C-alpha cells in the first residue's frame, strides 16, 4: 500500500506531525467546502432579502401613490396648501424608491421602472398644472369675481336712488337676481354641479333684460358693462375649474393608474424572481448538503485509513520489538531483531535490542568461558595437587629408604639418597614459585614503557651466557627488532620462560641445540618469532600447551606453568602467543605486540 510505504520511510515524530498536518488539512478542506456552500446559500438568502425589501418598498410605493392621490384631492376640493406640499414630499419619496430599485434592472425591470417614473413625473406635472389653474380660479373667484359683483351691486343701488319709486321694484328684483347669480356661482365652485352654471347664466340674462327698461341709459350701460365683466370673470373661473377638474379626473387619474400598474407589474416580476430564487435556494441547499456530506464522508474515510496506516506503522514495529525484548529479557541470544532502518525512536529501540542481544551473546560466551574456566580450574587444582604431591611422595619414599639404610648401618648409602630428597623438594619449591608468578601477572609490576627489544634481548643474552654455555644451546638474536610499549620485567619473563622451555626440551645431536629470535611487522602488529630446532609440538597440542589444566610433568614441549604465565602476560599487553610448527620440524612460539604507531 502506497501510504504504508511512504509512512515507513518517515521517522516516528515526523509521522505523528504529518498525521496532525493531514488531519488539519482535511479539517481545513471541510471548512472550505462548508464556507463555499454556505457562501452560495448566503448569496441566495441576500437576494431573497433584497427582493423582500423591494417588495415592501413596492407596497409602500403603491400606498404612497394612493396617499398622494388623496392629498391631491384634498388640495383640489379644499385648497389646503399643506396638502399640496404633502403631495410634493410624497413625490420625492417615490422617486427615491424608484432610484433605489435600479439593482432590479437585471430582472428586466428597467423598462418597468422607467415607465413608472415617467407616469409619476407626468402625474406630478399635471398636479402642478392643477395648482396653477386652481390658483387662477381662486384669484378670479375671490378677487375679480367679487369686485365685479360688488361694483354691479353699487351701481344698481345708485340707479335705484336716481330712478325714483317707479323703478324701485325692478332695481330690487335686479339686486335679487344679482345675488342669485353669486349664490349659484359659489354653489358651483363648491359642488362642481353644472346646473348651477345654467342657473347663473339664466339669472345673468334676466338681469340684462331688466336693464333694458330703465330710462337712464348711461347708467344702465355702465351696469351692463360691469355685469358683462362679471359674467366673463365667472365664465373664466368656470373654465379654470373645468380645466383642473379635467386634469384631476382624466390626466392625473390615468397617470396614477399607469404608475400603480407598473408598480404592480414590478411586484409581479419580483414575486416571480423571488419564487425562482427560493426554488433555486432549496435545490442548492439540497445539492450542497449532499456534496458536503459526500466530501465529508470521503475525507473522514481518508482520515480513518490514514490514521490506521499511521497506527499500524507504529504498533507493528512496537509489537515486534516488545516480543524481542521479552525474549532478550529472558536471556535469549537467538532472538530475531526486526529490521528497521530509520533513525528515530523506534530505530533507537531496535538498536537497543541489538545491543541487548549482543550483551546476551557476550553473557552466554562469558558463561561458557566461566564454565570452561571452572573446568580448567578444577583440572588445574587436580593437576597442581598431583604435581605437588609427587615431590612429597618421592621425598617420603627416599626418607623411608634412608631410615632403613641408617638402621642397617649403611650411612654412606643413606647420605647418597639425601641428594634425591633435596631435588624433590627443589622441584616442589619451583612449582610453588611458578604458581605465585602466575597469580601475580596483571596485578603487580605492570607499568608500561617504551622498550627497544634489540637492547633488551642483547642484555638478556649476556645475562644468560653462563647458562647457555652450560646447556650448550645457541641463542641467535636477529637485528632490527621492533620498539614496543610494554612492561620490561614481564616481557623479559616471557623470553625467559621460552628459553627455559627450550633448555628443557630441545634435543638435536646433529646440529646442536639452537633458539633463534626474529621479527617482522604488518602495520598493526609486531610479530616476534622464537624458533628452535627441537622435535616440535604436535598440532593437536599447540593450543593446549598454554592451558592450566595440563599436567605439569607431561613430556610435551611447551607444557608447564611457565607458558601459561607467558600467555597471561601477552594478553595483558594486548597481544598474544601461540605455538606453530617450523619448516625444519622445530617449534615456533609466535608473539604479537601492538604497533606503537597504531596504538
């Protein structure tokens, strides 16, 4: 599995950190997907809220249109200037509503908004014209019309005084008709009933007929002129009234209707779009939730698989290491160390297990060595006790013979036997001294220094001259021997033991007894070869001659405590000694000392 392979190539800490990073990344992706889904839904919700607000504005627009019509009618019928001002304020508010609705142009509402604004402006322009016409009508009614009526009334009263009692009745009737004209005129302006116009015109005509019967023609003509102006002013006021009534009932009503129609049309568009967005919103919610759930499930599945892979990559090596440590803790040196090549905590545990195994192996070897040493020690004790007992038995035997000879009066023979007792005791003393030397090696007198073997062995040859001469053994020291780092007295003891071994066992009647010391080096070791021309050492005994368990009196070249002491001294110096065979058949003691250049 690719993930498992990749995880096994990453360290433990990095693996755990990588797991946290992947988990965080997955959480971030889920959050990002959720944000994208809810952001889209939020945009749709904003559209719905926008359309809801615009719908409310549209309803307010229709309500304000109705309020503007009501205020316009109040102004028209009652003439309140505050109603006219209210119409202007409502008009400005409605324009603001239209301006704020331009964001609906993407729905194709631009023509509707333009038409609504156009009809609203036409309505307000018509209302402004109504204001102008009504102001002119009010000026005619309240100023000119009133002036002409008062003037006609004064002239008729003057005419009554001048004509005398003959025309008082006609003048009173004329005044009454004049008042009737004024009354019908004001009733018309209050009710806009056309019958009052007819009644006023009939009264006006009757007034003209009454004037024709007066004798004072100039005065009557003046009254007739005032009455004509009065009639003209009244008719103009009627015309103005009919004009703004036409504007109100036809033009303004039509524009108001068109404005409301466009507003309702816009409302229908918004309702349709709002329903479409709601439907789309529900679809988006459903699809986004499905997509979000799908991705969340996929990512959670990925997290589970990834976590399982990380857990597996950690627990399996830990389980193997646990089993390995159980075996190692029980002392096993054959436990298999599971392979793990990364330099992390598990790698440290693996290396610790390998070290544990090495220690177990070393412990097993030490145990075997201890068992072997115990066996050697047991055999050594047996051998030493036997060898120490042998001189005592010999001495006791010769002492018994001496007693017997002494009792027989053979004093000279008894004295001759004393020499053998002395030699047996000397043999036992030598064995005891060798044992003491063996016990001292490595414990005392082991200070090391630089030693030139040419000088050391030269002095050794001179000191052993008498002994060599007596034993008829030739000691040959080859030149160019190495310089070593060792304890001088113990090194000298090694060569003394080798010489003693040669003096004891080398026999060669044809060539004479000979011991040759030479050297060579291989870069790391100095090799010292001590070669004799004796009978040699059989291969099966070449390793055993340095052991402590061999009997000290076995007639094999190299046996004895001396060589065991030499072996122990060489081990202390970091080197070794071993027995080999020479091409001529003699024995070779091969010594190795560490090279000072690589020490």
